[in-house]
């Protein structure tokens, strides 16, 4: 290749100037040919032993075991976290699908049950006999029934406590209650209550209560449930000293169910009524231990407070009892 370069030569002033072409060789250029980029290294592969362990855990369906294995797999194989995350997401999707299917099946079953179907309950009984300087006996019994529907939950309960010492009745207490709940959402519900109570030693022969309000499940875990309720109530009480009165009251209640272990359960139920001239509260704390099958032993402590029923004093009663309960 050559370059053509024009040049001007100096000449006398009288001579015309003419361009002269000079031919010179051009510098040689070596073409650069770039090849394709080197392929990236293949991604790290999850070891077969780890993959087999994860697949065995997910096949078992134990979420706690899967969570533990996934955590250690990520710690020991950080270069394959993406593959571990994919297996974890696949397991979570399968579990969610199973739970949704179970929820649909349960809803269908609840929707198709008859009024007398799907009741669960518990019977509790206890007694005592004592002799010596103080002779007497005591009897206690309770029944609790619950029916879960698609939108409605109905609870029926009744209990009776009686004790005589040295020929004198020292405890004579009974109550019965019905509470329907309408489920507004997963945790929120509306409730009604109809209740009858009898406790002459606390200052009244009969008490009838009707009320309604709103309840909310504050904690809804697999082992712990906490329910709070509040609303107005109308109460008619036949007092021993002052006769019958009917008043409007405010009601609040708290219920706790805690499965401490598969064989050990803590239960706390309490209610408070506030009305003009008379307030009362009751609370029962119990600890259940599973014995055989549906049979369990129960240790409970009950506190009952009544203010304004007796003119002489406010009354506070406590009872500690050990009973046997059977669930069905």
C-alpha cells in the first residue's frame, strides 16, 4: 500500500508553483481478531448426601425438622444456597397446599353437620369425706360441651359444688351457662350469654344474667390461645337480705389455654361484672395431667368475690380441689 503526499517545491519568484506527488509506502497494520469469551465456571452442585437428607425430611412433613436441616445445610454449603432455597420454597408450597385442602375439607364437614352432631365435651367429678373433730363430706361435678360450626360456636357448661361440715352446709354453689359465638373473622367474634347462678352463702339465692358483646382471640397459636371478651349485660338477682333487683352491668372475661406439653395443660378462666351497688368476679386456674386415654387428673384453684351482696362484709371464697376429668 502506498500513500500519495502532495509537496510544494520552492522556486524562483518568476516560476509558477506546481504540486509534486511523492509516493511513499504506508505503515503495515496487523489485524487483531478477538475470539469468543471464555465460558463461566459451572455452578456449584449441592452434594448428593445433603440433597438426600433434605428430600427425606421434606417427605416426612415435619416442618420443625425441615427448618433445622435447611439451616445447617445453608451454613455448611453456602455456595449452593440458591438450590437449598428452591427446595425450601417447594416444601413450603406443598405444605400450604395441604393446609388449604385440609381447611376446605374441614369447612365442608362443618357446613354439612346436623345440629346434634360434632359436639365435644368433658365431665369432671370429685368428692371428699372427712371424720374426726370435723365430720362431713363434699361433692363436686361439672359438665362442659362445645360445638364448632362453620360460623357458630356454642358452649354449654354447668357445675355444682356442695359441702357439709358438722351437720352444717358450708358450700352450696351452682351455675349453668350457654354462650353462642358468631365468628366474624379468624379471631374476631360476637357473643351472647345466658347464665344462672346460685350461692346462698355469698348472699344471693338466684341470679340470672343475659348479655352480648365482642370477643377477640388475642393469641391464636398451636399451643397457646388467649381470648378476651367485653360487653353489656342485664342481671336479675334475688339477694338474701335485700330482695330482688334488676340492673345493667358491664362484663369482661379472659380465657387462656396453654398446652405446656403433650400431657400437661394450663387453663385460666375469669369473668368480672361491674354494676351499681354490686360487683362480683370469679376466676378458676387449673392444671391438667393426662393419665390414660381421655382420662386426666386436674388440680384447680377457684376464687369468687362478691361485693355488696351482704351488708356485713364483702365475701371472698377460695376453693382448691383435685378431680378427675374425662373428655369425649
